[in-house]
C-alpha cells in the first residue's frame, strides 16, 4: 500500500460529503446580501452536532450582523495587533503587519455575518471541541452555497473585557474562534495544491 495520497487504487467513491469538503474555501470577498436568520440557526445547529470530549458540548455563540459593530471590532483588533512587539525578520509577519496597517483593511472582509465561538468554563478540551464545531459550520455553509472563513486576527478581541461585556459574554467564557459567513462573489474557487505525501507510516 502506497503512503502517497495520489495512489488512485485506494480512492474511495466520492459522494456529496466528499464534494462539499473538497469544495470548501476560505472566502475573503462577499456579496452584500445578508444570510437569512433561519439559515444562521441551521449553521449553529450543525456546529452543535460536532463531537466533544466527555460530551461537554462547551460551545456558545455570539451572532453579529451589525456591520458597524463588525467594523468597530475590526479596527480594535488591528490596534491590538499593531501594539504587539513582533519580529520584522519573519516575512509572513511583515506581510501581515503591512496588511493590517492599511486603513481600509477590514479583518472580516466586509462579510455580512460574524459568529464568535466561545467555550464555557468546565470544558474538557475547549479548543478541539470548538474547532470541530467550526468546521461543521463551514462545511454546512458550503453545502448551501455560503462562503466562510476562520478569522485568526480576531482572537485578540477575547482579551478585552470591555468588548466581551458589550457582547454579553460571561467572564468565565473564553473566545475560541471567529467565523465569517456570506454569499461569495465567486463560489467555485480553485483549491490550492495539496501535499500528497502526508502519511508518515502505514502499518498493517
């Protein structure tokens, strides 16, 4: 058995689940129309069907459709990032800093919907559980023709108690991830190349 994923002899039949997984992209350009509320609820429901350690189901969600608030949160996150002492020797950091420094750059890419995922305090493995919920939501969105993107730059907002209070987040809940959703300006984007030789060892 080859350890290379390009080996077609071990390829499983491709059904709609595989097609959705292979078609998902991180979308950074959205059309202006809103995602309907009933669809938002279905995306969150899909998130809650993710597995969680000891069945804690730790995820809690804040839904933001107010675009002025999203712009405010973007500006605050950019300020927090620019205040950090980062090394200029890393080209990825330099590129990121230059992008953040642009006055017109919105870390949420002007998407119509932001869903912030928090974990309640008695979670057993909050980061893993909430990441699994997020992936469920992004795949569910893609199956409906809705784009999504995980916004890592927004993580710093969880450190600002004033913002969390404004969003109604209890002090014992921790921000795990921020997802944007919306209808993509272009849906069927080509996937970046994937490394095929990723199996370290195939035993048995």
